[in-house]
C-alpha cells in the first residue's frame, strides 16, 4: 500500500510541475502577463478519509465531514493562486507513543481541526466547463479537548489519566512536522445554466501527504483524501 501512495504523491507532483512550467512558458511569449479572470470565491463540503495504520490500538481509517471556503486569484491567463480553509473534527486516543484516531467507545479527546491550504496551479476552460490542477502546502492546525463524557481523572489508554493523554495528544500534533501536508488537487466546475454570471458548481478531489509520517517512515499513516462538492462564484 505504501508504494501505491508514494506513486500517487510523485504523480501529483509531476503533473503540477509540468502544468506550471507549461503555463509559464506559454505566457512568457507575450509582452505582458494579463489576468484573464476576476478573483473568485468558493465553498466546499464533503467527506475526508484519514488513513490510519495504527493496528488494534486505532480505529479504522475515520471518515470526517468537512466544510470549507476559499478564494482563487488569477496570476496569468491560465495560472491561478489559491488560499483556503476547511474545518472538521474527530476522536483521538493516546496509545503511549502516538495519538491515534479512536472509535466513540474508546475516545479520550475530541480534536477540532483547521486545515489551511496555499496552492498554485493551472486551469483549462472548455466552453462551460473548467478543469483545474493545483499543488501546494497545507497546514493542519489541531486542538484536542476532553471528549464529552470523559473526565480528566479517568484512566487513559496507556495507564495514565485522560487529562495527561490530552496533553500528550496536543504535543504530538505539532512535533515531528506532523502539521505540514504537501497537497495536490483536481477540480472540475461547470457554469450553472440560467444562473447569474460566474456561478459554477462541481467537485474536487484533494490528496494531502503527511510530511511527518513520510519522514518517520510511517507513511501512508495520517494521509488525507478529500472529496467535496464545490460552489464557486
């Protein structure tokens, strides 16, 4: 499985770099780069799958539902810059060494997550349709709190207290570069028929690669795959 995800990572990176260089080469032939589109805003919603390879101590790879928003800025005629944020939450436990996604009956903490993304890419327009490929860097900001129904004095997952485990989980989130996620995405949009000018609806797939897990050799643990509906205007 690890080789499959590594191939996906390198494929996404190659596609993004090839698109960026191709677009730059095309635009450099003109005297002046001129934006062809206005700044657009979008909202997203859909499931996130986080890969979990923690064995029996961890829940199966959890599916988390997220909501997000962002803005797309034209840089060249077909090159775009993008900033975005999405929100989701899930349960965690502490197994003595690592924070692991938890099922509701084994939960210690609820983690609130803010995923920030800063990307660049290229878009292609075909009549009423638009296809975009982007790549960049995501920052996964997480904060863990005692889950509902759990007391700080309850026994934790490794013989400690639940309160101690929450502190360990929060520290784990920001150690070893676990908050950095190189990412790539593919987005398809279609103009809404009969709607106001510029309104589009479509879908987006995102692949987020956990830098911390790649460095530590635990990849594909903590990789995130997102599939969302997109409304752009």
